[in-house]
C-alpha cells in the first residue's frame, strides 16, 4: 500500500505523525520542480533523509521548515 498526493490537505508534520502512529516503514518522497527530498522511516521513526540539492545540510530541515540543531547540540 502506498500514499500518493499533494500536501494541500495534510501538513508534513501531520503526515509524519500519521506514519509514526501506524509504525510505518518506507520512504516518504517529496518533489517540486527539479528538487526532490526523501525521508526514510523505520517502524514510524525517522532514520534518515536525502536531497538532490548538495547545498542542503539536512534535507529533513528544509522539508519540515525547521532550524537544524547547532553542532554542539547534536547527539
């Protein structure tokens, strides 16, 4: 089973909460124009991310529109 659609009806954070609640494993892919992003999930937990834009520090932060942790706070 797969999920396909736009983010017009559900925000990224709501979608991630939905996938976490269902303990889903897989790859969540986003694309706009020539940019693509991926979030890798295992049992509902984010285990990695990827982007085709090498300038990005972490693809997840640009997707979720969050500020990354400073290097001193990264565990």
